[in-house]
C-alpha cells in the first residue's frame, strides 16, 4: 500500500547581527557545532507564475556558486502554518520542497511561463549540527543585484547587518521536535543575537558587543583550576 | 528548702527565657512561615514569575531559617524535648519526629558516603585519615573558588552583573537603535518578500555578458519580458505558445501559428545544422504518401537521391522563395544554436510558414542544405525542435513531407498548422485513409501535390489547377481558420514552387 507522501516542512527562525560581530558568531558556532563551516554563495532567483486566472505559484531557483561547478536547486517554499498552532511554536513552520535540477532550469521555468520576480545573492557561511534534527545555521550577507543577472555588481542590501537563519527540516507531524531543537539551540546564541519568526523584528542584542569581545579574545583566563 | 527550689527554678527560667528569647524565636519562625507561604502562592498563581526573583526570595528565607536554627542549637543542648501532649494520635508519630537518628534511607546514604570517602584510607590511623580528608576538602574549596572567580569575570564581561543583580545593560542610544531597526526591516523584507530588489524597467534588458553559471541557463531573449508586469501587455494567453522561450513576447506576431505549432517546439531537438538531407533521409523512407500511386511510393525512397540530383534545380527555385520569404519576414541565418533559435522562434513563427513555403515550394528544401542550409535547418528546427514532429509524425522526422508541402503563399499560416497534425500522413501511413481521416483534404491534396512534385523534380512546371485534385475536404479546414486555402491556385501565388501538382493517383 502506498503511503501518502508526508509533506516536508521547514522550521525556520531569522535574526540579524551586526557585521562587526559576524566573526564572533562564527567562533561561537564553530565551538558549538564542532565542524568546519561551509561557505555559501547562492544566487537566488524567485520566479513567479503570474497567472491572471487565479492561482499563482512561486518557485525559487538557487544556484550555489561556491563549488567549481554550479549546483542548481529548485525550492518550493510554500505556505506557513497558520492559526493557533502557529502561535504556540516559536519558529515559522512552512512547506518546503527542494530538488536538484540541471543548469537549464531557468529556461525551463521560463518556458513554463514563470517570470523572474527578483533575484538576490547570499554570501556567507553555514554550519550544520545534529541535535535530534539536523539544524542548519547560516549567516549571510544579502546582496541585491542592480542589473539583470549581474552578480559581480551585487551590493549588500544592508551593509551593516547580516542575516542569520536557523532552520531544520521536519514533516508535518514532527515539527514540534524541530522547533524545540531550534529554540534550544537559539538560546546558545542569545548573547549575540535574538532569533524570531521571519517578519518579526528583533533589533540587535545589547550584550552582543561584550559577547563578541569575549569570543574573539584569545583566552586570557589562567585556567579554571590552577 | 522547698521554697528555694521553686525560686531557683523561677530565676533560672527567667534567665533562660531571656537567653532563649523564645518569643523572639517564635516570631521569627512565624515570619519565616509566612514568607514561604507567600512565595509559594506567588509561584503557583503567577505564570510569569521569574525564577531569579523567586530563587532570591527563597534564599533570603533560607538564610533566616538557618540563623534561627543556629540560635536554637546553641542553647538547645541544655534541654531535652519533652512532648507535652501525648495522646493516642501522636504517640506513634512522636518518637519519629523527635528522634535525632537519621531516617533509614538517610542512614544508608550516609554509610555509603562514608565508605566512599574513607575508601582508601580507612585502614590508616585516624589522624592521618583526618588529614587526608582535610586536604581533599581544601582542594575542592580552591576549585570552587576559582570557578566562582571565572564566573564572576564572565558575568562582568557579559554585563550580567552579580548573581542577584541583573546589572547595568548598556543601552543603545536611540538614534542608533532606530537606524538599526530600519536596516533590519529592509533586510528582512528583502529576504522574505523581495522588497527593494525589483529591477527598474531600464535595468531589465537582457544582459550582454552572463555570469558563467547562467550561460546555459538563459537564452538571450529570455530576460526581456521575463517580469511579471509584462504579462498583461503583449503576451497572448496562448498556452501552447508558451512552450518556447516564452519570455520573449512577440509583439505582433500572429499567434495563430504559434498556437498550433508549438506542441513540440519546446523539446530540444537535435537540430543542428545537419542540413536538410539527413532528416530528409530519415523522413523519406517512412513517409508514405497516402494517395500516391505505387510508382510514386516507390519513388519515395529515392527522394534523397533525387533531392541531391535536383539540387541545382532547386537552388534556382530557392532564390525566388528566399526572396519571397525574406520579403515577408526576416529569417535569421544561423540555426546552430537552439538558443538563438528559440529566441527567435516568435519571429520565426511568422516567417515559418513563408519559410516552409519557400522550402516546400522548392520541394527540396532539404537538399539545399548547402544553398539554404539555414533555411533548411530552420524549418527543421521549427518542426523538429518543437517535438511536434515526433507527435505528429509519429516520431518520424518526416521532414520531407512538410517540405514537400506545396503551400500556397497566400496561406502561410496554414502551413505550419497543417504540417503537424497530419500524423497519419507521415508515419507509415498505409493509405489514403489516414490522411483523409486527418485533416481537410486541402492539406491532403496539397501535400500530395507537393509530394508528387517532389518526386518528380524534373517537372518544373507547376500544375496550376488544383481542381484536379479532390477537394472534398477542403471546407473542413477548420484547423487553421482558413478555409479552402488549398483551393487557391498555387501557381499564381507561388511561382517558385517547382512542384508539379498531380492529382493523386487512385
């Protein structure tokens, strides 16, 4: 018997951090995750099928430019959990399906009738950590592209701020676990930044400078048990 | 003596009472009790209570309790507790309450701890045991002190302050905070909904130089009208026509053609500049002319051959057709790249029919791979790359068929539309039945004519009269909206058609 396909979802929170503290955040994440960071350079194109007849859909094409060969992924990011259930969780839970595609995906989507709504470039790094679910923390500077596809001319949207996203995959049944994992992980980052659902502003954290300072220090303590 | 004793007792009591200050102790105990109750109530009733506050309150209570107990202990050694109200109810409980012996569990725990601590040294003399234990205690004490120091230093750095006082958190000044707030909103909206990332109209032209990862991915014409706002303007909602690089909107092209053609357009076909010959060859054999007489059918396989033979002949004819075609629309020369092809597809759609006219009229467009390589490949592209060939011709690249299509100039649109749906025509159609079942006979006869012409390239003259040909279904040419297109005499409109029109032999 065929099992119904379980919807794959993404639980995500976003936060901002001042560019000056990004290095400290990297140190912190390195310590928490224990793995090497993964560099990110993603050209993201949002395509919309603007049907005047009613339903329009949007699709994101992500081209990872970090590797020697560009890696194209198509992501469909759908609607978020709404209502009472969504208020109880501290992260945004939304549908997300990712799939690798070939390099002519853009033309394919154009052929299907999709139009380019906007594109942006994300440059930064990401860490992955396994805490009951696989959590991905990405810290990126978001760039806008002034001319069509002119990646080399991209400029940051906000030079002084970078975006931090903590996300974890889940199914429609298990999203509570993922959200809990994200929340507990977010607490580790509390000295440097606050994380919230996308769309909810948080402001910067006042302890960030102090925390960053201590993270960047070369360890002045003489040892706890001398 | 008796009087002295009570006096003494009274004196003692007085003194003791002062010392004990039992009233005071009682009051303090009561206060403590009230405090604990209050904290408990606060904890139970208030969901938003902060642990920090509660814990601090409890610690205060704890301190006072410890103090009271200490005070009592100092003087309680002199006394023995004697229960005043022993009755049946509490007679069993009192011993337990009054006993100073540890509870069984506690006793067990204590013995086990003692064992643990004295593990290594229980055999040694007591003094040494004591010393060892002391040194251990000292080590632990120093560790704790150091840890305490570290924690307090960290607290200072983090601005958390002392344990009980949150400390002074540096406030961002208002201006900075608002600036950051603005920036944050900008960033979040850009990421989540793309605000602020939309290109102004003047920046929307397709880029001249593409980043490497997009080279394959973007056709030159894709960028032009690939923005949602452009939808309303020009793009006819023609689902089939969206097959090709639909980003390019053909602002004036008759969509009729496109609506019919496209079925296979989007499928990238191996339309390289192979010239007409190859496809022709492919198409030639399976192509069966339904109404053609057997001799013609036999001649069919020879088509490529004849094609080549008649090349000079056809080149002559092609000149005119090219002129004809070019007069109508511009046809891009190079067909090598599908990119360009698709990008210009829209443009080509219109010229397509004329183009096919051109080719078909010559009846040997394929042969003119040299003379008209571009054109030939174009038509190939149009047909094959659309994949419609596959559909329509049942998977055969029945190119020759379409090429032989003697399409009157006046009905350019029909060419494309007619070419494709005739699935029966191309694919091993066994007989005329297929054709007749397919489309209007108009197409039929045209095709027949072209076929005939094709197979008889030496017949340079055109057969102006279509009337020879059964036109029974001409009126059924509803596909293309051009009824009776086949009726128009070819010769008058397509002097370039070197094909002879022959009535389909029966």
